[in-house]
C-alpha cells in the first residue's frame, strides 16, 4: 500500500471566529490589488477544513507529496524538513481567526490564525496554534496522474515519467494556496 493510499484525511469541522471582519478584509484586498476577491468564507472554511487534516496525515506519514496543489513548494519543503513535528496528533476541528490581508510579490495574501483542536494517541486533547498566509488566485504546479506522452501511470508527487522521461507537470489555478506556515 502506498503512502497516498494510506492517507485517509477527512475534512474537519471549521468555523470563522470573527466573520464580521470578512467585509473589511475583502475591501482591503480590493484596495491593495485593484481586484475584488472571488474567495468567500465558505471557500475559506472548506479549503482549511480539508487542508489541515491533509497536513497532519502527510506529517504522520512523513511524505509531503500529497500537499502539492494546496501548499506552496516552500511550505512543502519546510514541512519535509520538520516531518514528524505534529507528533502524530489528529485534528478534530479548526477555528479560523481572520487577521488581515497584504500583498506579497504582487499577490493578494490572506493572513489567518488557526486554533486546531487535536487529539493525541493517548486520547488527550489540546490546541495546536498556527498562522497561515493564503495566497489568493494562485497558480500551482502539480504532476499528472498519467503521462500525456506514453500513458503510463505516474507515481504520486512525481513530476517526470519513469518510463519515457517526459515532464508531466501541469499548471493549475487554485483559489487559495498556503504560501506561508508558522506553528507555535
């Protein structure tokens, strides 16, 4: 069984602690970028509710390839360097605190603080605090499932076909990508 098959990350309950701040943040994004944001609170909670368990499962498996497309390459590299740092805990729920928005290299970026309720292997519960910067309207590079050149299946996370050595990367648009991650 591959690491990817072992990952069984299911979304967790996610809520925004300060939803009244959303309008001010979207105005800030529009003022700084010159464009309105297509991201909604539902998109934000859905993405984070899925990304958090994925992060914890990838950390437990010590395989960060499944994070491609949701987390920026620099964040994936950071997670790989610190693999096992989440101590095998399992996320139960997430509360998002909206902090603000700013521009990073001409990209609108939303800053959030996550309070992640986690359960350890012994059943004890605690809160894992993280800060995430989410780039809005990002383009990410991901590998395809099958080689467009020879049709061979591509291993999860691989960017080059093992059979014909073709580049299987493709660029896709994502509404949100974790571009920075800080754990406390």
